[in-house]
């Protein structure tokens, strides 16, 4: 009887220790991934700032940027077209 109690105690201690170790490694892994993402974003941000300085010197102050008109549904509809007929069966 004592052996069964001690064996069950050791099983539960082992299970609890395994859960705690897995939780610790999971948290460490998540923090490492988060750190890698932050450093890569910072590198991209710094790289884009360097490019912005170079490109801004190439753009003339008097230049304008034109954007095309976004077509709407009203532009495509012809006034002579009849509305579709509703057919009910």
C-alpha cells in the first residue's frame, strides 16, 4: 500500500514538473519570437528612413502627384439601359 501511494506521488510530481518545464520553455520561445519580430521591424524602419532621405532629394519641390479617378458604378451605367425585369416563377 505504501508503495502504491509513493508511486502515485512520484507520478504526479513528474507530471507537474513536466507541465512547468513545458510552460517555461513555451513562454521563453514566445518571448524570443517577439524579440526577433521587434528587431526585424526596427531594422526595416531604419532602412526605410535611410531611403526616404535619398529619395526626397530626387523629387523636385514643384512636382505634383496625380492620382487616377476611381470609377464608380454610376459612371458605368448608361442612361438608356432599362432596369432588369424581375421574373418570379
